[in-house]
């Protein structure tokens, strides 16, 4: 038996007898892709249907998120199949900030942790952000100046 990516498989003998990658069981593809970088996973997904389906594996992308950002992942994603989309969004955001195309501002004012937020007017010149904290306080922020 082989354990990889938090899963246990008994296919070693089958793998040795396979003549092409297409002969492998579908649950093997995410294990193969696990060894690649996210960029290489996306490139491999373009090569055949089997690798494309393997590249959509939720556990594969969850592991890539944990590998890149540690355990800092949203609780609502923990059992979700949206890990690939989360990885892509966070990667794009981080790349934009690092390249200076976007800035990050802290909204300081709550005394408790944030439980919900909403961005209103995303396409307007100055969007507004609404936040709600665990203590029941709701605040409305000017996203341009980060003031309440």
C-alpha cells in the first residue's frame, strides 16, 4: 500500500504492469500531480482528459494551499471542493500586491473578530466595505481611505 496526500492506495502492482499513463486508475493522477508545482499542474492538465480531471482534485489543491500558505485557510473551505479556485484567487491577489498593482490596507476599529464582510460598489471609484464583528458591532468603511 502507498500513502500520499493523506490517502492510502493499493495499486503498486497495477502501476508496474501499466503500459501508458491512460491505463492508470483515476485516483492515481492527483498523486502524480502532487509532485508538481501549481503552474506545472495546470500545464499537465492541458495534456489529456485524465490529467485534467486529476488536476481538479480538491485534496490536491488543499495540500497546495497548506504547502504555500501554511494552515491559514478559511474554515468554510475546509471540506469544500473549491480549493483550486481559492488557490487561484489568493495567488492572483498575492501576485498583484507583490508587483505593486494592488495595495493592502488594514481596517482597524473592531474590538472582536470579524464574522462577515461585504464590498458594495466594487466598480465605483470609492467602494464601501461593511464589516460585522462577533460582538454585534457593524461598521461601514471607505475602502479608499480605510476609515470608518
